């Protein structure tokens, strides 16, 4: 049974609205994809958890050097992401499913990425355990999300740089302030979750209004 998310249900019209606005952030998705690709070997299997309309997964798949999949709890997003990948002419295996109960065998992926969605997971510890399970030994999970400590002024500045229409900017600012920031994790809470996880090593960094948590699964013991 799929677990409900803590944030708004991203189905129907809200998923379509999100897709239209996410499409304007191509530069951001290209930058994140470049960072991930730079530390990932060609031929690696990459999973994006909660890819939404799929733009980051599509950027990762564009060079053709990585085998990319995506898993989202929103059926609307799965359909939209599949459509966007087809339009971009790339192959990404987008599937419907829950981050805390993934439909993948153990040790299926070399890299896992989750952007702007972790704060909405109803079972974050279960999701981290699943991230660890589906990663191969030596694999890395990278979680990017909003910082609880981000100020309203910092959020307003971020929205101004998104290039949105006036109406979308007003709606996005409201969503950040009243929905996303409410669910966001403070640094201490992220550290507690990482420490309780099965991952052997982790690092937490901050950038702008967000954080990046990198978690590393230990390599197999040499015989």
C-alpha cells in the first residue's frame, strides 16, 4: 500500500501547473545533472526518486552514458515525465511507486538522487532504508531539499530568479512559505535521520535556500 505524502497531492491540475513551471528551470536541472554525471562512471544505473515531471532524469539521460530510471508516487507525474522524455528523445524508465517500498531488487543502482521531495515523505527513515537497500555497494545517494532555516527574504529572492510569470510567482511564493517551508527539515533533524540510517558515511552541505545530503553505502569487504 502506498504511503500518503506530507505535502500536497501532486495529481491532476497541480501536477500540470508544476510541470509548466519546472520547465522554466532547465538551467538548474542541467547544473545538477552535470554535478552528478561528473562523479558517476559511464554505464552506471541512476535512480531519481520523486522525479516529478522528469526534467532532471531527462538531463541525466541525454548524453546516453547513464542508464536512468525514475520512481514517483504521483500517477500524473509518471505520465507527464514519460511524455517529456519522449519529446526529448531520451529513454528513462519512469515507474509509479512509493519511496519507502520500492519495486526494485536489492543492489539495483549505482547512484540515487532525490530533489525537492524528501520533506514530503511520510516515512523518511523508511525511505532512507530503501535508498540503502537498492544501492549497490559503493553507491551514493544525493538528497537536495529546502532548508528549514531558509528565511522568507531568501525564498522571495529565489522565486524572483525562477523567471516565472507574475501569477505563477505569487503562487510559488505562497507554496514555499505556507506548505514547503512548513514541512522542511532543520539541519539538526537531517543529521539525526542520516545518523539513524543504514548508510556508513554521510556529509551535509548547504547552498542557497537548500541543502545537499550525500550518503555513501560501504563497498563490499575484500576477501
